[in-house]
C-alpha cells in the first residue's frame, strides 16, 4: 500500500520528531479509527528511551491523520506525544 506524505505533514514531522519509518509503521500496524470521507486516524506507541530537545523520554506516541485515495494513503498531519 503506497503511503504519500504531504508537505505539511513532512514539516510537522520534522518539528515534532517523527520519522518517515515511524509514520509508515503507524499506518501499517497501528490502531485505526475510521472517520467519514475516507479519513482515518492511526495510533502507535514506540519505545524511545533517549532525549528529545534536552528531555529524556521513554515513549513516543504517534497520531497520524490520513486520507485514503485508492490505492494510496495520503498523510495530512502527524502529532507526537512524549511520555517519561
């Protein structure tokens, strides 16, 4: 399944500390919430165990908003939450 990432999502990924591999894994293996109009929200947690912007975090939680336009998933934005 092809996964395309919008310019907006790429910018947010850089600002928020998400990698392309994590986004793809979240879509492929994460929990999916289906919304109207081919929109889905995917959730996935990752072990992190290192510093991000000077603070140590054990976990990184990704929320990926995407739209399915056959045969592609188009990532609209990515949200990252950190936990110690």
